């Protein structure tokens, strides 16, 4: 199966300044969100062929993994020009988790006939949403969903879901007309604590 990935990064502020002659320091804050949704091949088959067996039940596997994260990113970076050929740099990110959800279906099937459509299976996941409480039973099934009734309750629900990540990079200019770069970006984690619930 394939999937759809999307990312949004909204800059809140940022500034930078030179440090001596060869260094450059930057400080930034941004709101970031990313989402990944799996697309099972049977969904494409369903869209193209519908219910080709008009007499019996048509069965499709529709397991759809999904992950959604949004967080505040506070970062500081430094780059240094070693000489005319080499520049290296790095950035440290402090992450404050806002909303996180990771869902995975287990043997989720869609049974279709000309008369009716039925879905069966299980969805497992971990959800962390400020202001929303998922009440679950001993098996992790949601029995009730409650929301914050006031701004004060919402602010109290903002436990500290924190994380960190790093970026590293290098730029090599063997000749003035050619630049070769290498980077590792967003290598890190977030520990989700805000109303974190396993469902």
C-alpha cells in the first residue's frame, strides 16, 4: 500500500545575526503539523471496480494506518564557514507537543454487496489532545468522550508534552560553480503526556 504525507510549518518569528566573521546564529519559533495516512491498494480497487460480483459479497481489506502530530518548535542554530570550501552547521529544537494521534487498524474489512455495506475490524491507537478526555474500559474501548467546559479547564489539561530534535548539515564547494550539501533533519522525539490515552 502507499500513502499520503503532508506537513505544515508556520513561522511565528525568526532572526539571525553574524558572529564574528565566519559564524551565523539564528533563533526561530514556529507551529508545525504533519500527517501521514496510509492508502491500502484495495481502496483503489474499490474505486475502480466497485462491486464486480453482483450476486455475492465483495470483500476488501481497508487497513489504514494514520499519524497526526502538531507542536510548537523553538529552535536555535549555528553555522560556521570553516574556509572557502566548507561550511558546517547544526540546530537544536525544543518541541512542545500540542496534538498527537497514532491509529492503526487491525484486519479492517469492508464487505460490500448490491444491498448493503458492512465494515468489521479493530482500530488501536494512542491519542493526546488537550481539553479532550477519552474514558476507556479495561479493554481500551472508548466509553465516553468529555471536553473541557471552560478556558481554565483547558489550560489545566495542557500537561507538558515535551521533546527535542537536532539538525546537522554541511556544505562543500569544491569549485565556485558547484555546491554539494548533506543534511540530517528533525532527528528527535516527543513524549506525549497531555491527556494521553491508549484506545
